[in-house]
C-alpha cells in the first residue's frame, strides 16, 4: 500500500525518546524517495495519456483522473512524512548547537547523516559568530535566574577584578554575593562554585 514506508519514518520519530536522536534511517529514507519518484513517473504518464485521449471516452477519462489523483495524494503524503522526519531531527540538532560546543560527541555524531553534520557545523558557527558579535554568551544560563545575585565561594586565587557594578578582590576561599552574570564565567572555568541553601 502506498505511504506505508513513509509512515514508518514518522512512527520511528514517535517511538524515540523526546529530544533524543536515533540513527538516521538512510535505507528507509531512500526507499520513500524512490517511491516518490515512481509516483511522479506514474502521474506524468497518466497526465500524458489524458491529454492524448482527450474528452472522447468518459469512462477511461474518469479512471485516469482517479489514478492521477491517487498518485498525487500519495506523493504529497510521502513528502509530508519526509519533511516531518527531517524537520524533527533538525530541531534536535539545533538544540545540540546550544548545549554542545562545536564538536559533537562520537555517539551522537554517528547517528547523524552527512547533511545533518554539515547543518550542525553551520548552525554552531552561526551561533558562535552571533554571540561574539554581541560579546555575550547566550548559552550560559538557559533557565532564567530567580535572583540576579548569587552566593559564591572562590576556589582559586583570582585577584582584584572589575565587575559590572563593583571592584572585588576574589581571594581564595572568599564567600561573596556577586551578580550571576559576573560569576558565571568563573564558575564555568572551575574557579568559583555557587553556594546553594
């Protein structure tokens, strides 16, 4: 039956864990594209036949019209399933661009197709370029903070630094209240830790 293979691609997405990638199903994807090519060829043949016959034989004309409609609708459905498969995977790859640096872990990279790898590389480069133009790291804190100030402990001697709203001596083992934006870079480097509770 037409559309079964394309439906399997969509079911594969539905059965996978949300936000997680499974290996790109190259074989099934290629089979659906091959099926689409077959529908296009059959549709074109039926349209040529209808043009040649004209409007003389109404019974043959109706059968050809319904056949052409069936191939057209099957083609549209297959394309929609292919687009859903690619789009959902692209959304996950975009999310990876925000959470993973420019290099993908090997277990994730082997699940991507070559075009998805290229998309990730371009997306990451664009994000990095945009953030460097703004001189801000948009991926630091993806969850909005409840309080702009946090309590931190300095783990390594940093010295006197100019922060956004004050001059601070960041001596080892000092406990301070700092703006989250000022402390995040040191926390990411392992020179500070956030104290909770």
